[in-house]
C-alpha cells in the first residue's frame, strides 16, 4: 500500500540531520540500491501512485514514477508536461499525493 511518509532518497543530502527523525532514511550499501529503497520505489511504480518530488532547490514536481536506477528517477508528469529524468542527488525527498476526501 502507499505510504503517507516522506522518504529521503539515496544521494539526497538533507539540510539538517534532525529531519530524518520523522522519515525513513535510506542509503547505499556498497554503491548499490539498498533493499528498502529498491522495494519502495518498485512498489510506487507498480501502484502508479501520484507522487510529489521535492528538489533540493525547493521546486516541486508532481507525477508518477516510470523507472529508477542507482542515480536517477524518470518521472511522468501528470499535468501533461514532458517527462523528466531527475538525478537522485538533486532530490530532497518524495511523498505520495493523496486525493482530498
């Protein structure tokens, strides 16, 4: 199921280490995706959840995850704008966008 927690992604330095207290930190193990990150990203792709990608520059991108690898994510934007490939090091965090009830 989709999580409501914001997840820092590998390679994304957080501006303050105390920010990780309410998040699930993920990181690299010997240069590869760790199992937690890989499993989470794979579930987001399969479920087609609408996501908010917050970049280090505080720019927000909304879309669905098309694919990922060790260094980047491909985002299909839901507003019809062109798809993007985002470097993980430029990503602050991501979270699932929940529709208003």
